[in-house]
C-alpha cells in the first residue's frame, strides 16, 4: 500500500519533470516566434498594464516624491468627493449627452449612406462620391474643426455672410453654449459618415444576389427588398458597431472637443477627458482625476459587457 | 413602374451629390480663401470662386520660424513612428498568426483586454513620465507604438498566406525569423504599405499626446501650432512678429497654414484609397 503510494508520488514527480522538459523544449522549438512576440509583450506590459496598476492612486493621495506605490492610502475619499461635487455631474452629463446625440443622429448616417450608395448602378458615379466623402476622415480634428470655426466666424465666415444676404444679424456661434452640441454633432457627421459607411458596404457585398433575384420573382418592390433582404443582411454589423458604441458612452473624443470648445462654452463643452487633462495635469490634481478615469473605465467595461450580453440573448452576435 | 424607379434613382443621386458637396465644401472654402486676394475678400462678399490671386499668405507662413519647426517635428515623429510602429506591430502580428504556436490564445486575450479596460490619461502619463519620455520626441512615438486593432488586422493578412510556403522553407532549414523576413514580409508588401500609410496619417494628425507629453515649445508639433493659430484668437502671439500682415489678412494666413498641413495627406490620399477598403473589410470580417 505504502509502496504503491510511494510509486505514484515518484511517478507524479517524474511526469512533472517530463512536463517541464516538454514545456522548455516547446519554447525552444518556437524560440524565434517568442522572440518576435517579446517587444510587443513588454510594450503592452509597460504602456497598458502598468497604467492599470497606476489606477490605485485613485485610492491614494498621489505625491511625486513618493511615487505610485509609496503614496499614502486614503480609501474612497476621492470618490466621495466626486459624487458630492456638482462639477463632476456637469461633465458627466455633457459626456453622456454628446454620446447620446451621437448615437441618435450620427450613428445611423453611415448606414443610410451605405444603403444609398448600394442602390447606385453607375460605378464611376459611385466611386466619385466615395472618394469625396471618405476624404475628411483623413483630416485632423484641428484642421476640420479649424475650418468649421472659420466657416462660422462672425466677421468673415461663410455662414454669417449668407445670413447677411438675407439681412440677418451675424451670430457668434462658437461662444454660445446653445450652439455647441449641434456644432459638435454636425461636424462629426460631416467628417466621419463617409468613412463609417465602408464597413456597411463591405457587409452588403456578402449578401447573396440570389436573394434579390428571388425577391424580384416574388414581385417585391425596391422598398420591400430593402426591408426584407438588405437590412437583415447587415443586421449583424449594425449590432456589432452598436455594442462597441455603447461601450464608449463615457468617452467622447478629446481631439474634437479640444479644438471646438473654449472657456465661454465650458458649461456644455467640458467632457470627462478634457476635464481630466485640464484639472488633472494642469492643476496637478492627479488622484482626484484618476478617480474620474477609473469611474470612466469601469462603467465602460460594465456597459460593453451588458450590451454584449443583451445582443447575445436577442441575436447571435457577440464581440467575444 | 420603370419611371418610378428612375425617379427613385434621381432622388438617391441628388441626395448623394448634396452630401458630397457638403463634406467637400469646407475644404474647398479653405483653398479658395488661401489663394484669393485678401483685399477683395475683406469686403465681406460671398465667395464661391477665387477672387484675384495672391500667395502672400503662403510666403508669410513659410517664413515663420515656429511653423517650420513644428512642421519638421511632425515629419520626424511621423517617420520615427512609422518605423517603430511597423516593426513592433508586424513582428507581434506575425508570431500571433501561427495557429500552432502554444500560448497564442493567451497573447490574444492579453492584448484584447487592453481594448476593454485601460488606465486612463493620468496613470498613463505617470508611466510615460517614469520611463523618461516626457519632453522628448519619443513620447510621441513609443506610447502609441502598438495598436491592438492593427495587430489583429495584420494577423489576418498573415493568416491568409498559404502555410505550405512556411513548411517548404522549414524543410530547407530556414528558421522562423528568416521565414518572416524573407518570405512573409515581401508577400504582404501591399498590406504593410497600407498599414504604414495609416500609421503615418495617424501620426501626422494626432495631437493629444503632444499636448499631454510635450511642454517644450521647440518640440511642438504642427497640429498644436495650428490649433493655437486657428482656435485661440491670439494668433499674433502664436506667430510672433507679424509686421508683414499688412500685405495680407489673418484669414488668408490661417487658411494657408491649414492647407499646408493638409497637403501631405492630399498627396498620399489616392494611395491610401486604393487599399483601405480592402484593409477595413478584412479587419471587419476576420477581426
């Protein structure tokens, strides 16, 4: 009995040893591939995983001399401060509202554009339109935003010149809070709709032409084909992009806002990222703004996870 | 029946043309303003066609020292960025494309987690600072060196190359590194060029990293210079000495600066366009 037992222990030790040897020889066999992975692996560790570790300063009083680990713990102090701080609710509301407007007004635009382009039979015309509408995606937000600001300028901007033609007073668009959100969403639509349509156009090419032929045989109108063949064909792509959009509801593009806003419209224009930059880095309130960042990342994770779960339940789409 | 369809087509065509005009109009307006005679624009008339022809604004901006410095910095970061980003992304994506590689799934999860959760602006700043990159050109290259999206895209390119090529090279005694450099890279040159152009455009256009990591004026990039110029109305302080402004107008100088910033993008756009649809499609289907 004991002998038998000893034997198994020995056997386990042996097989463990064999396992280690096998593991090492596998690594050795693929040593060049692992070597190719190494720089990227280290990069991800330093620039992606260490910042996640750095999130602990949201629970500390960060101090440059003491570093991330050495700074004293303060528990939930920064979070308690945030949740009782009117500024926090203001920037949270601004961020969520811009994202909701984006979802309502900007998200459907690439789908509509792709469906319209799909109806075109003349390939030259189609390609010309595509070349033009994809272009602004490749311009920086400084350039595109700068042009928008120029077009809306009260003195020499095109829009106010047109208003003048009709005898209307010039409007100071960029310094009035009421215009800020529409300007952000309209400039986003103009800049990114074309680019966004590409992915739907790609999905449209995967629809079997026989489906359209069969629908035509059954006497379906153009509109019926759109509803019963085309839309179901790109449904999965729409759901996928929708999930990703939901995951970034607390994240509004810094580069766009940072060009279009100015102190006169901070009340509606300040979003989480611009606030973290201004208050966190410029005023050196690292821990408090890291708490905002932590909240942002954490809620983002919950949102994308829940959206994905819902999508899985009601369709067969999932991002993982 | 057929007339109803043609009315539909006409409607679709009209909507598309209107949208295309609307997206292109802002850019057209910039070119127009920058080359027109500023004295004729000043009268505040509606401009749909160039009025006169005057390149004084371009001369002024191209003589401006801060413009030239920031232009040079952007060129440097773009060149360094493309080299470093491509080297890291290609080697990482190549190794990940090997279905037989033990641990492949772990590495995939390892990079995908970073798409779902991140440390955010401040902790990333602290790490970039701790690695000694603040106020160096490398702060604009290293922290954005890998993009998970690009890695997944490149991985699918490599996966599409037939495995038989690798097998026969291995029989001939080639190691994985040689196979990668001598067989796979030459075969995926078109995809590499596409991704390279995308990285270049990203480096040319982005400026959030420059705002966060760069404080030295002599390391300022083109986009931050342009932002100071078009957004903050204190253009005179941005430009320094502007005694030459009598020759032209602020509007003309601004639009000329915008156009010069966009020019490199306009030059590479036809090349990008040739490939990007393929790239995005592949990423969408495989990713």
